[in-house]
C-alpha cells in the first residue's frame, strides 16, 4: 500500500494593511454632502459613476479619504465650494436636543443658529434638560480630537443636587466611582454654594451618557439642575442662555492646542 501524502498546509491569506486616517481627512461622500452637492447617499452614487476627482484622479471607490482643505476635489472637473472653518460657542438652554435632527420632533440646537451659513455640528452633547456651553463647528478633524476619550479634556459643570452629599461620597467620586459595574475616571467635586440642596462644581475628563445625573442618582442625591460652565479653555459667564458668539482667534488657538 502506497504511503498517503500529507495534506498541503493552507496558504495564509495576506491581510490588508489598516487604513491610516490622517488629521483632516474625511470620507469623500461626506465632504461632498457638506459642500451641498447632494445628500450623502446621492453623493455615493455620484462617486460610483465616476463623476468625482481628487487632485485630478477620478475616484470610484466608496470610503476614499480626502482632506477638503488640502486636496483639490472636483465634480465633473468643477471645483466644489470649500467652506471656511467656523467655530461657535453657544449657551444651550433647557428644552433643546444637542443633535442636528431629532426623530421625535423636539427642537434642536440648530434652531438657535440664526444667520449662520454652512453645516455646523455640535461637539459632544448636553441632554435635553441640561444647559450650558456647547462648541459648534464644521471642522470635523478638530471635533474628532475634542471628542476623543484619550484627550481627557476637562469639562466643568454646576450641579444642583437634593441634600448634601457626605465628604466620604465626594471622596469616592474623586477616586473613581463605580457605576453600573464600570469604574469611572476620577472627577473633582467641590461645594460651590451651600444649602439644603447645594450647588456643586463638578469637573469631568470623560463624558459618558448622562454621567453626572446617573452618578448622583445612584447614591440618592438626584440632580435638579445641571449647567456646563466651561469646556476645555472656553468659558463665558456673560453669554446668556439661547445665545451664541464666534470664538476669538485666541480661543481658536487655545482649543486647537489641546
């Protein structure tokens, strides 16, 4: 009986190298939609049909990355209109959702931006019943940096809670509170205004969904009011709820240096 030849070893399939996203790059269909060419879905069709060029090269692959401020992007060889970067500081009032659109028909912060051209987006979120400072911009690269958890940008809130928390509880928050089985990053808590229902000053370097409300509710001190008073280097105690202003050049430099 002839010996059985060993089975051939499987040939390893080479893996594609991970795509490296450089600062400022975005998906091409997103850039086209932001420039007002068409909806993002329609822009995908325009790309697939070969109507779009980047630096003179026709692109037909979805997911192609480009930098709208460095690359020459054209549709049928006609340059798209590039938007100048816009940076706005808003004092969001209660009763507004921090999104561009809301499926439930609630008013969004976009309704407060009267007279501003271009497509802006809120950086991060404040929930419907919270108020305070909110950065809005069309600078997608900067927004991605500011929302990245690895940067730990401090955000300061004034929080009114029911009853006075103990010194031990405040220490627990500052050492890293255990919420829903997950250890949160340490946050700084101090009393801003004494009373039976005091105002606390809370500084976070992470922003889990409704984190402050959930933290205090979990220990029997529900939040009745919450106001963000500082976002990184940005603060403006004179900015009234429902109003906004453009950032100064100094503020833009400060926020970009984070």
